[in-house]
């Protein structure tokens, strides 16, 4: 297959840096990730995930956690399971 098309996009530098770090940890570079995304769009004939606007309860929860309210902090997985009663 000949690679001859180019995709250019502008985004926040921090987002690019953070995403490329994650991609690197799973062995992908940006070109491979974009190609993978485009292939999934092609196969699904649309976005390969649901895009929804969070309801008010979810938005309220996001705001609370962003403000550091309503969080349960666990020191490790065992502590988490204990707090969940499992």
C-alpha cells in the first residue's frame, strides 16, 4: 500500500504530549494511532465509540470531583476492595 496522503491537525501542546506519551507506552506513534482510528471509522462507518453529552447528574459529579469533593482515597487495591465491602 502506498502512503501518500497527509493529515494535519492543530491541538493543545499538552494534550499532544500527554497522548503521545500514552501511545508510546503501548508501542504506537501518532501516525499509527491516527491510522488505527481512521480504520475503525471506516469499519464502523462512523465514530468507533458513542459520543454523548453527560446528563446533569454526571456533570455535577464531574464538577465535584474536579473540585476535590466527594472523593474516596484508597492507599491500594486491598483498601479499595475493603471500602467497597468486597
